[in-house]
C-alpha cells in the first residue's frame, strides 16, 4: 500500500472540509493495514484535527492522548502530539515549552516552521504580540521553502495579528485576500472559510455592516454546518447579536412529537415542555424572548423572571444535552440577550437558496483571483 499517497488523499479531504470522510478513511486504512509509526501518526493527527472541526472535542483529545502512549518519550512524534494536546487543554506554558523543544530539534525547514507556527498560536492565545511579531518575521523568511498549507496558515496568523494587536484592518484584509485566492486555486475550502470568518469579524468590529453581510453570504456558500460544526459555533456566537446564524439540518414531526437533528430522530412525546419549547423556536426562526417562552409553556401563569427564568434555563440545559454535539459550545440552541433561538431548519425547503449560493461561489473565486 502506498501510504504517502493515502496520506495525501486524506489531507485533500481535510482541506476540502470533508471531515467525516477523513475520519472514516483513517479508521478504515489503519484497521485493515499496518502502517509504520510515522504514517500512523500522520493519519491519526489528521483524524484528531477533523474530529475537532466536527466539534467532537473529547474524541479529538482522546486520539492525541493515544498517540502519546506508545511513542518514545522525547521523540518528535511524542512531543508534537503532547504539545497539541496541551494546547487543546489550554495548558499554554507546557505547550510553549514543548513547541520550543520541537523547534530546537527540527532537522528540516518544514518541521521547524510547523513548530514555530504552533508556538505562535500559543503566544496568540497568551496575547504576547512582541513574541508573535518576532516569530512571524522568522517564518516570513522561510515561507517560500514550506508547503502551501503552512504558507496559508501563516497568512491567517498575519491577518489576525494585524487586526487584533496592531489595529491595521487594511493589512489584515490583504493577507486574507491572498489566503482566499491561493486556497481557491486548490479548492481548499478550509482556508477560504477561515479567511472569510476573519474578514467578517473585521467588518463587524469596524461597523461596516454592508461588507459584513456580503462576507457572511459568501461564508454561507462554502461552510457546511453538517461538517464544519466548530466553526458554525464560532459564527453563530460571534454574530448572534445581529440575529444571524448558520442553519443546522433539523426537522420537526408534530404528529409523533419528535425532532430530527443530523439525521437522528429524538423522541420528545414524553417531554412536553421540551417539545413545546423547541416547536416555538423552530416555528419562529429567530430569537424568542423569555417572556414569550414562559407564556407558551405556562400559559396560566403570569411571567415572573425570578420564577420562570430558572425554569427556562434548566429546559435549555436539558435540550442541549439531547441535541448538541458538544454541550458546552452549542450550535443548535443559541442564547443571548434577546432570548433563545434554534439555529436549524428543514433543509428540504431550502434547496433553491442553496443552489443559488452555489452559483455565486465561482463568481467570488473569479473576483478574488484578480
């Protein structure tokens, strides 16, 4: 079996945001064949990354932990897996130390660049702009010697640092456009989506709502909420105060009193309050205030915040336990100052809009390529 070719195919699937296929392909080949430790490591690392993008955080971390169990201490494989795990667990001091060791031990430019990129992400989380600028300068000298995905990752880092730490929106947008143009040539939606999200965040911060709406429209063209669940969460949280959310595939069955989320039917006939709560949000399609929710669920009672708000909060917690892929970072049931919103709809009724969005996608790619 040509493992290098298989790893290349998995990488392409990942950057096309076909994360479910990544996980399935890694499991299939690792179970049926006997890869070398290096090949097994690369396959499992890509699986962990795919699970994270699918918002299956616990499983993603479990894959990283498994990789540290059978690797020799201080080997590059062990150090990289442990560093990624520490970063995922927000143990930034440990992650910083491990990425520094990896950088010192690196024997190739690409390995060194990857370690420095990991260290830069740590400093970004720690809000250390001076250290970030120093590392970016190092990576800029090497960007013509590394893989395209590493170069695109550097564009995204430059863009975010320019906006967040240096308040230079124009420079940030320049790097985002570079990222989009070069990623579009490879059909790598992963980087296009990340860049469009960052671009939308910039426009929101600047109060340029016409440009923000355009960015979100294009983001909707590329982002599949069924695959990119973590980024769907980020988008919905960032823009929920504008009553914007990416829709999750859902169906309500009033006859059997059940809801379908991600092709899985959940019976609610024995949970009348939960069903009525969800049905109200589903039918409205926007944020619903707690006063209206209480009036629907307890029509015989006068709404009293101290009485009804805790009940509504408890129902929301129980709903998230039922329908959310990762309960602590919801993508289905959103909450905010306006109340609650169900970010889902019957996808069978939105085929026309999706088709129109797909038609617009090549227009955007042509525009960004000039």
